C-alpha cells in the first residue's frame, strides 16, 4: 500500500466503535442472564475471534452490522469440544482466562506465535490464589493455558509491578461469581489504569457492583449476577487518534465524528498533548476537531503510561517535530502485538529519523523524514501510524497493510476519504 502525500487537508471522518468497550461488553453480556443488545459495536478481527470463543463457552451471539445480540449463559459455561484459538487477541486471552475459571473445564486457550510469547503469570498466580486450577507448559506462564475451574472461592489477591492492566480486568469480570467477596489490591507499577476504569464502568452497567475505595483497591461482592441490557458502544479514541495525527502533521483540519470528549478512554488525553504541541482542539458533543500548526522545537518529555496505544502515534509526530522527544513509562509495549518499541526504532530509522530505545520507552530526534517501505510486524498500530506519516513524507509504502483489520477494518477507506 503506497501512501500519497497531501498538500492540503480539510476533511471529516467517522470512526468505528471502541474495541475496548466492545470486547468488555461482549464478555460480560455472554455471562449475563438474558439477552443483551450491543449497539454500534466494533466489528473487526479481534471481536470476531472473541465472539467465536464466547460461543464455544455457551453464549449465543449474532450480529447484523449495527447491533450485536448476545444471549448469555448466566455464568454457567459450556465445556468446549476443542482448544479455543484466539489468534493474536491478547485482551481475549486475558479476559477469557478469568471467565474460564467459572466452568468445570478443562478449557484450553491458545493463539498464534506472538500471542504465545505474551506473559500471563501474575494473572495465573492470582487465579490460583482464588482457588482455580490453571496451568501452562512447564509453569512458564505463557499460553497455551489450561483452566480447570468450577469454583472461584474469592478472597484477597495482590498484583505487584504488573505489565498489563488486563490481568486486573480479567479478575474483576469473573469476581462477581465467586463464593465470597474478592479484594484486588494493586502495588507498584500498573500501566494503562484507565482501562481498569472502563472495565468497572461496563460491569456496573450490566448490574455488578465494584467498590473502589481508593485507586489501588477493588472490592467485589460474591454471588452477584450480570443482567442483559441494551448497551451503546461509543467511538474508539485510539482509532480516531490517527486522524488527529493527520491534522497535526499536515497543518490541516480534521473533524472526527463519533468521539465523546468526556469519555473514560485514556487515549482522549492525546488531545491535551496535541494542544501542548500547538494544535487547536475543539470539543463538541460527539465530535472533535483538530487544526494543526507549527510544532514547537526543543526537548520535550511525555509520560504515556496511561495511554500506551498513543506511543506509535506520538513517535511518528515526533519524527517531524524539531527537537528531541522522550516518551517514557511504556516498557510494557515490548509485549504487545509486536515489540512496539523495537519496531518504532527500526522503521523510523528507515525514514532517516534517529530513534533509540531507553529502559522504559523511546527517544525520537525529529527532522525531515523520507518515504520508506515500512514493515508492520502484523501490528495494526504500526501500520496506521506510518500510513499517516506518508501524508507528509512522500514515498511511504506500508507492507502487510491487512493487519489493520484487527481494530479498524475500514481504515484504508477512511484514509482515502481525506483526499476527496
């Protein structure tokens, strides 16, 4: 896929439903009593894989394009007849490991080569503490995972210095079905905290209460039930960020529809970051408008621990900013769909931009990037970020462009709309 540069940008785009909200709502609705109607969900590779897995566990799921209907199993899981293969869907792997603890099992969760390299040991240890029989090959803590559940006792678990907030979300979603109350305590470093808030918000919407008496402590009463309901999925800020980036790189103007500026999605903080970088941001009721301007020079440091999916977006923006950009608190990106820090260093280097890894992030020294053939490492966020860079750097070619289907199947059509 070769990207054509844009000399002038003034456009409006509409983005799909949030992947984070869609996947959480699908899992919870599958555990609920009765029927749920998810309005405007994301339909993508990841949600298709998750839907098939939930079907194997006893939920009935069907979709007509604008609505997904899920008849839940009331927490009584079916025993799957085969291994459940989750492709490269890390969220599904973590959340379903918690869900599978509710069934008699055995349930075997596996995935593609990259997913089998993504760590899970803190989650597995926490489930063991709560009474679940969960095992991996040689106890290394990587998929495939075999869960023989059937009895989630509840109790207190402590997660310390973890590399994924999804461990917390997995425990939270399963905890209402425990025999007694569950207390989850977080200590040390916990990345992506806003995603835990999304999980709690979605649980509450389906009728399960979570007491959060302080940001690092969650109490979930046992014996609760989720109830089916109609639930609307808001737009995906992560997907919208690529079009925020387009305005910033081209000094153009883009209106992004289906964005809630008051969302709990942590990536909405990218708008504040863009304002810091000189962009003009207008926030509407269900849209955002970005107008680019000259990027300021000099050294700047950015803590993206609460919005790690914005690291490729910011790194690409930093390629054009005159100065040194230090992006910190994102060491866990080495365990995403790709090693995102290494991927960014490699691919920015191809464009003539100096970039180096540091212990907890990446440093980018901006300049005048040139077009290059970009390897995507089957990582949707690498593909979309560098595609947008191609609007300002002629000659950009994206290999493996189909990987955007993981989160934004219509990305290339939406990008094409910028030229009209």
